[in-house]
């Protein structure tokens, strides 16, 4: 589940609508307007597979039974087969509080997949960022999308994005900051789309080849136009080194916003399979019923990713057939598994 937050008028609905146009994606949306009539829900109607509307108050201030958990319960069911659930919060929502609500949701199968803070490049200094210290809302973001850079010239766009990046990193050095002209970012930064059988209670993993997506550039499909993210991936034919895997998750390749993969790990009981997901600083580890066959894989994605360096880092977790069981490494991995709930 991914939350989209931002001040009133920052461009949240524009960004949401762009993500909803991702080909073949099955998406659920929770839209929250502060008033009794949910205007934003009307703006996304007809573009989404399944929607839940929460009006009459701010999600982070409402009782769970009437707000976020009620909405999620209607969407997070296996029979809907959704790839992801997107939450567009009201402009008055507090991102740290909303992140806490999602992370502690009692709805089965739901986990926080990122907080996208939408920041208006033109008006940020007069709306959300008016004090000497950066606002606390920046501290909750995994990804900051700087919108309305399209109304500035090239130099102004770069300066505005860099100013916001500097402010964000003062309170949140782990956050990734990207420009989002016309409210558009690459959906691959946010969620996956897959057509293979889903693992129960987990979002799908989309296999990718090991080649970069090409030179950073725009995808020219009219309203789909956005800057492509870069990626790197490796096939992992055997069990990985669990300590090296945890080290990689704790210190991802420079520019990697997301990592995902299926890996096998040698344990005292044999080879166990794990599903690995990283979004910004958020690590989620789940057990697989079986080790990945015929091999595992690991993918890194980011706007500023050095694909060659990232591929080398990913390949560095590969184990050797003669490696003994690394009990300490397995314990570190299992700790993240337990924390993932």
C-alpha cells in the first residue's frame, strides 16, 4: 500500500491519475477528501479497478473502524487480485501519522509500500515549508515528487528541485527526491505489475531481465510521458549469502529506491526461500513456501541508479555451493522477517 500525501493543490490527484494509467495494472485506490463530498474521488472515477472513498474528515484523525482500516478491508482481499493499493490523503493529512496508521493496520495482507510526498516547486516556500527548519512531514517520505517544474524554465526547474532536495535531506537523508513535471513519475518506482500466480498476502514480483532500461529519457505516449527509472538485476541460481543480503538491504546501491527479489538461503533445515522488498528505508522480508525455481533473482530500481555499480553489488550476495550455513547471517535475516510481521 502506497500513500500519496501533499499540501492542498500540490498535484496529488494529477500524480495519482498518471499512475492509474499504467498498462495492465490492477490498482485499488483510497481517496480522502476533508469535506463531506469527496471531490477527488470523482476525479479518479473510471480510471481505477476498485476504489474506496473516505469523506468527512482527515484519515489520520478518524477512528480506524471508520477510516483507513474500513477502506483497506474492502480492497485487500485475494479475490480482487490487486497489484497495489494507492491512498490519496487529504491536503490536511499529517504524513507521519498516516504512515503509522498504515504500518500498524490490522487488515490482513497490508503493508506499507512507501510514502510519496508531493511538493509544489513553485509554492512550497509559501505553503508547507515556511519555517527556518524543514517541516516534519518530509521526515516520513520515502519518495518526494517535485511537481509543477514544467511551469519553470530549465534552470528554474533544476534550482527548485535542488532547493527542495536540500531541505528534505536535512531531516530525511534516506528519502529520494525526483522531479515530476506534469505530475508524472515512472510507475515502476512505485509498484509492480505481474501476471504470474500471486503469493498469498504479498504484492507481486515482476521478473525483469538484467539489462538497463536504456538511457534516461522520456517515454512518449502522450499523457503517459514520464522520465524512465533505471534498473539492474541479477539471476541467482543458488543460495545467497544471508549476511551479504542483509548488508545490501541496509546499505543499498547508490540511487536505488526499490529492491525486490526471491532468494534461497541455506539454513540448518535445508534451503529456505525468501521474498525480499525494499522501498527507501523500509525493508520487508517474507518466507516463501519453497526456494525459488529454477533460480532466484534480485532487482534494483531508481531514477539516479548507477546500473553497472548496482549490478555488481547485487551479484555480490551470491553464495558458493560449498558455503557452510551462516547461522549469524540467517539470524539477521530472520530478525527482519519477524519485524515484517
